[in-house]
C-alpha cells in the first residue's frame, strides 16, 4: 500500500509544488494563480511570471496550499486559505450567493486541486480535502467554502474542468450546499465552529 503524506507548501518544498502542478492539466500554466489575481492581470502574465508569483506567495507565507506525497514523491496540490487572499472569488458573479461576507478573514476557501495523471483514481482529492480542513481549522477558519463541479449535470467534464473538485468529495467531508448559481456549479460550505 502506498504511503500518503500531506505537507504545507513551504519555500523548501517549492520544487515539490512544481512537480505536483506540472503532472497534467492546467497547473503547469496557471501556477495556481487564477484565484489570486484579476482576469486582466492573469492574462497579462506569462507562465514564468505566474510561477514567480507563486514562489513569492509561498516565500512570504503563510503556506497557500498543501502538497500530497505518494511514497515520498509530490503527487497532488490543494489551494486553501482565506477567501480575502483569493481576490477573484469576490469578483466572480456566480459566487455572489455566498452566505458569508466577502471581507471576513475567518472564511476560507478550497479552490484548486491538481493531481498528477499517474496518481489519479486513488482518492488523493479526498485526502487533500481532509488535510485542507484541518489546516484551515488550525489557521483560525470559522467556515470553509468551495465551488466544486457537479459532473452529473451539464456537459461532459474533462479532467481539466475538475480542478475545483467534485460535489461528492465535499459532501463526503460534511459540506452542505448553500447555493447553486448554475446547474453544475454549487457553492458549498462547512462550518468549522461546531
């Protein structure tokens, strides 16, 4: 059985973050910056510039994400942190139905999963989500929001479309649906204060 560990994305683990992000999907190009800057800023930057933004974000701390390791090799990534640090969320109209005020730093969000192609199908997203919830709780989060995809509805989803996570993973972790701004994209939340 494979040994899975999950660690914060710290400066010493930047190369591991890159290994996790570049194993398939859009992670290589996005560098998990989609939610941290505006659309205009994102489109104006090259992949190398986004990588440097991620490096700066990790070096300045606190860790913006967690890295999953399978038998010691970086295999997955989940972005988790205060919503206030993920500025695009508040600018995305479909998320306006959130029950929580956008300036509340105790509301955290899980917004991005990346799993290397060779490690898919072994439950890493669920393990990453569990670790993200523990990390959020330890970081002072009161509520964690997510914006997953419901693959049962709408058009067929590619693996690239699933970087938000899927509804079933969040339901299994105890999240509840608070709104459904589009048929295949709910807003889900978990109250950590109870």
